[in-house]
């Protein structure tokens, strides 16, 4: 106890000093249980039911595209209802998506059509979640370590989600998955009840103005980085589960492999966060250029058997967490410095730019898959490698590092209200 108590005290001071941090970590844990069902299993589930790979990729492309188009309306809902009510609505819509998906074994296209619910849920959820840490985590010198804890909790939730959904799909039916997702979404929303902040409402910002935000002079420099980032998102969220399912062939085996790789990455996440804060975002992004490229080469050359897929995916996740922590840290700090008065608007623009990029690329991947089949996996590896080069190059050219003074003075004309309240725009 002589050594344990000081260590626990340091952990509390470093990661749980602010009560809001704990609530954010809890939310990430339960949300990722549910989201792992969507991103790890939906495509594999469609493949297992006999849907052709090009249509599976088209499904993801349409979901991202609809989500991006609906983000301005999702922000309007947040402003209208407040955080807790809007996130509850998002959770209900996501549960409806899984209810529709549960009928896919009877009518494949009915399950496909339920993507509208997933898109609506994401349009409400992600504009806020993309900038959640930008609002609450203020200490730049400790920023990436805080983000790393969130990544660990997300991964722990994904471990439970991946193993749980894989098991349920193998031994029960999709109704069990719906119940599993519903319970985790309820707990994810409950964590927001005590979470409070003060942010400017966007009552004067119409959906049309939000689309204009994408081409504003202060947002356009981010487009290269966001385009590169969406190539990486497509690979990690869409293609990797399909690659693994193509190798192992069973839903429960897919879940167990993903769960094991997520467990293997945990210890490296905090180490990466510590050195990102110590060395700076720019240096870690430069390191990621080579280490992430090596992970992708490993996929193309080695991921042929379940064992090798496990080894390659473990290394991929370790490197990806190092990269993701640095990317998020730089972007969140950039948002607070340059868009502090309209940070939710930045979150909407950020999500819309990513979604529209994915809407462009995924149907092209689907078309390519029609002609070259499973070789599209190698194309997606190459695409993610190009995305890494684009992002790291953008971080060199743009002031996206996290080593600067973060104090931001809002204009005296700004009207602020509690985001979690019930005030109406």
C-alpha cells in the first residue's frame, strides 16, 4: 500500500480531477459497446446473409452521405432539445436501426433500408461528440493523455461489444443484439445527465449557413486533412471487419479476434498519449506516417490466416491509437483556438466533411469491388496509406499542434446557455 496509494492518487489527479472527465469516460465505454455492433458487424452480417460486397460498401457510403446531409438538422435538434433529450432521441433512432436490421434475414432490403435510422442517429450524435473533448478537456499539456484514457475506455467497451455481439449472432438471433444495444445506449445517455457546460446556441445559424461553413476561409485549409482522415476511417471502420470476416468466416470468431486485438492494444495507448504530450503532435504524426504505413503493408502481405490476421490487426490498432490520439488532440485544440465561439458549428462541419468524403469514396470502392472482388481490400489498404500521407503533410503545413496558449475570450455579444438544459432556440 505504500506504493499503491501514491500511484492511485496520481491517476486520480491526472485523469479524474474533473468530474466531467469521469462522465465522458463512462459514456465512451457504453457508447462503444453499441457502436461496435454497427461498425464491426453490420457489413459482415450482410455478407453472411448473402449480400454482394459492392452493395455492402454502398450501404456504408449511403449511411455516411445521409448522415452528413442531415448533420445541420441534428445540430438544430441539439439546440432545440438540449443535450440529454437529443442524445436520447439519437439512441432511440439507433435502436430502431437495429430493429430494422433484425428483419434482414427475412427481407435483406428491409434491413438495408433501415440505414436511414442510423444516419439520423449519427447526424444528432456525432457533431457534438466530435468536439466533446474540445469543450471539456482544457489542459493542453495533459490533453492527449486525457484523450488516451477515453480511447482505452472506448476499446474496453468495444471488447465487450465485439465479443458479445459475435456470440449473440452465433447462438441467438438479432433480437438479442437489439436488446444488448438498447441497454448499452441507455447507460451511455445516463452519463450525460450530470454533464454540464456553457456553449453558444446556434439559433441564428440555418442549415444553409452550416453548409456554407464548409467553404469558409477559416475551414477550407482543413479539407486536405479531413479527406485523408476519411480514407483511414473507411479502412478501420468498414474494411477491416470485412477483411477479418473474409478470413475467419464466422461471426463469433470475428468478434473474438476483434476483442483480443483490442485487449492487446490497451497498454500502449497511455504510453502513446504520454509521449504525444511530451514530444508534441507534429512529431507523433510524423512517426505515424511510417509506422502506420508498415501496419498497412502487413495487412496486404501477411493477413491470410486467423492467427496472422490477429497479429497484424493488433499492431494496426496499437499504431492507430497513437495516430488517432495525436490527430484528435491537434484538431480539438485547433477548434478551440479558431472556432471557440461556434465550436458546435465546427463539430458539424468536421463531421459533414468526413461523411461527404466517405460518400464519394465508398461507392467507388463498391464499383471497384464489382470488377475486382476481394482485391478491393488491397486497394483500401493503399487508400489508407495515401490518407496517412495527406494528413501528416497537412499537419506540417497548418497550425494544428497542441502546444499553444488555449485561453479564448468570447465576444460580449455571445449568448450562452447550458447545453444540457431544456431551453429552446
